[in-house]
């Protein structure tokens, strides 16, 4: 799945061991860890998670490429027949603020639509103001807020003009 933005290309690709190793460092960065609400994990726990992905039908994970550079990961989890939870992050901080998040979310929502998923929800830290503004602009609606998180959802295929 690829989206072109001007001359730039965002692609969702297979999540390989290269992405796994990059994710290890990205998700251990204190700022990214806080913004993504990532719990502590060991190298062994991460490898066990990665090796178990092939057996899971409730979890989709993609590496994110920007013009061929590995910059993050995104996907869907808690997948059921009608709903799923979006998650994603840009691990390369130099890519923050470049409006890439919209293309990543759009790509994952296209995956959800192709799978027949009707509702996509997400959790975002109240501190993650950039992400909250992005999700709101894309049409996600707040359904609840508690424990430092906004819970949001969108009906797949229903988008505001951005």
C-alpha cells in the first residue's frame, strides 16, 4: 500500500526484522515511549511478539517507508469482523511535523476498508497533542477520555474534508 504526496511516497511494507530492531530503539526513546504509552519490554519479549505474528489474525503490522527510508510502524490490532484498533508511530524524529501521519493513517484505513472493517478506534495520550489534532482533523471522534487517554473512533469510509 503506497500513497504519493507530491513527489514523496509513503509505503506500508512487510514488518521485517530490520523494522523490529529499529522499533526496539524507537520505542525505548523516552519521548516516543511516553507519547505512545509503550510499556517496558525486554529484547526477548519483543522477539517472542515478532515470532508470534504469523499465527495472529487479530493483529496487522506494517513497516512504514518514506521515500524508501524506514521511519516507523503502523497497523491494526484487536481486529474483529467489524472493528479494529489503529496504532502507529513515526520513530525517526526528524520526520515529525512533515504531515506524514495523515498518509500513514489513510493507508491503514484503506487496509481496514478492504478487509470489510466498519469502525476503527484508537487510543491517544492526552499529551500527544499533534496526534490528537491529526485524528480529529481526519474525522475521528472522541468517545471517552480517562487515565490520560482519549478514546476515539471513525466509521471507515466516512471522512471529513482535510
